[in-house]
C-alpha cells in the first residue's frame, strides 16, 4: 500500500510500505476514505523534531476491513472516525474522559509501530476503545465536518471547555487556523456572547465571522493585548483559547485573560514554561488544556453535525489525492490553503 512519509524539513514523499495488517487481537484495519493535513504536521515540515521516514497523519475516516479476534464493538464494513489518539476505552483515564492519557494508548503519526493516516490503510490498536462508528455511508455529504471530529473540532471544543466558556462570556481565540476557527464554533455553541478572533488572514477572518466571531484583532504583541482589553471594557476576556503554541501566543493569552478568567491551551507548545507566573497567580488566572481527548467529545459534537447546527467541515478549502499530499503540505505552509483534505 502507499503512505506518506516525512524524511526531513520540506521533504514529504508518497512511498510503498507494507500493507496494514492485524498484529494484536484488539486491532482493526481500516481503509482510509478521508484524511487531512494538520497544522501540527507543519512543525516537523519546517525543521522541528522528526524521524527520517516517519509515517504522517493522525486524522481520518475509514471503512473497517478487518478486525482482531477480541474486537467486539466494531465490525467489518463500519464507517468510522478515528481520533488522533488510540485508547482502550476501559482504563481509569478513559473512564474519566481523558483518553489521551490512556495507559495502553498512544498517538497516530508519531513514529514507532503505529503508522500514519495519510495513507491507503491503517492498523488501529485498541479498536473498540478508539474507533467511533458513524451512522452514514462513506460518501455522505457531511464527510468534511465528520472528519473534523477526529481532531480539529474536538480540539477547538477542548480549548473552550478548558477555558470554562459559559453563556454570556467574552472569549478571545488566538489563532485563525483550523483549530482556532473550530474554537470559535465551540465558543458560540457554549453560549459566549462576545467572541474575539485574533488573526490577520482576510479569508479566515471572514469564515470566523460566519462561525460566530463578533470582533477581530489583527494586531500582535502589546498592541493586540491593548486592543482586546479595549474591546472588553478594560477587563480582559473571561476565556482565552490559545490555538497556536508559540511563546508569543501563550504570553498574549495570559495577558488578555481577566482576573478570575481562564486560558485553554491546545496549541502544541513550543516554549518551555507558561510565562507571567506571578501575574497569573495574583490575578487568579487559570491555565489548563493539553492534547484534546476528542474520543470523549465525538458523540456530543456528532449530534450537532448531523443536524446541521455546526459546519466545521468548512475549514477544508482544498482536496487532494494521495499523490497531492506533498504539495498540500507546501500549500498549507505557504498559507495558500487553510486545511487540506486527502482522499486516497
């Protein structure tokens, strides 16, 4: 079968690899029908940590082709969404809704024996706890939005939950990438009254407004902090969704949170420590978040997707076949595309 491998910065290739196959009785094998490129994939693409020949991709929808002898809840032929982390569904952390800390879990597309989803097929460890069967066919018109439940919509929702978004709140969303835009959806869904999108790409800002953003801050640094405070009556935002992961973004997040407010950080951190510890202490600002346990959120968000109340699939603005994945990385990296869908 064919799969996406990254060798070094800027070097993404489509190569033949061994076919996905059952290795453990708890495994399943899915034929990938939809996958995508994530903003976090661009970190190694730009020279961040990577393993030569690493299989890429951690978001997908597929059809179950084979199952191990111990798989009970998933059956052949099911159309399933695959969260970016696999989990057994039975351990203490899974039962608490924190599947990304599963004692038998891990992450797709990070090297090792578990492959990546930008491929024709994929072995799924802990299939019963990981996969979520969808009530649609593999070519349903809702596929783009359903695909976001594997990561970006669930991650945006996790940012909002971690930041304690409540009805009537003011919310600032840092980052106008796919996760930030899904954070806007999540904040509106949870009842926020004021939603400030912090970004500077006109097409993304337009989409954020359609998703529910009420205000736009395109400044950065101290100017951005001053503008958010102005928009919030000098108080700061009740909730801040940090969807970038840079030192500047997390510094801004802390600075624009109001006393007693909260920051939900879901951008993969490229900093060693959360800044302004003394400031957050004296202003009682909470900082929470991490890898989103999207498996815990799928059922809740699925209902809104199926009923058309949210349309997170609109973040996809380009679709490629497997051979087009390398150019998809380039397009996202050069901001020609917001998020690229892959149809192997």
